[in-house]
């Protein structure tokens, strides 16, 4: 993403003066506010890009490993598809009982 204006460009911008021009102090004060907003937004954009990169990398690592992490009680446990199927089978056996064997 390319910004057309950078804070430094706003700060260094020179305007021609005329007899009936704007109050230069008011313009400078307003431009200072604009510069702070640009800096804050750029900082937020950088933070969000970093967070996005971190999450994409974490997702890539998880999908490459063939397993998913399940968080519970403050600890992280790796659960494979086999574990999930085994738990599902045990749950069905418990719920439906001997009907599954018939």
C-alpha cells in the first residue's frame, strides 16, 4: 500500500501567502493534528500487518503438521484426526450402547 502523503511531507509543505490568506498558525496547528493521525494510522497498519503475518505463519505451521492445537485450562494439547475419531467412536458406543454391535 502506497500512501500519497507521508507525515514528513505534510510537515514540510510550504504554502504561498497572500493578503487575504489563511492564518498560518491555525493551518500549522491543524497540519500537526493531521500528522499525528497519519502516524497513528501507520502504526496501527504496521501492527495489524505483523499480527496478520504471525497468524498466517501459525496457520501454515498447524496445517503442515496435520494436527490442530486445542487449548483447555491453560495448556495446549495436540489432537490428531485419529484421536477425534476414537473419541467419537467411544461417545457413540456410550450413547447408543450395544445397538452399534447389532
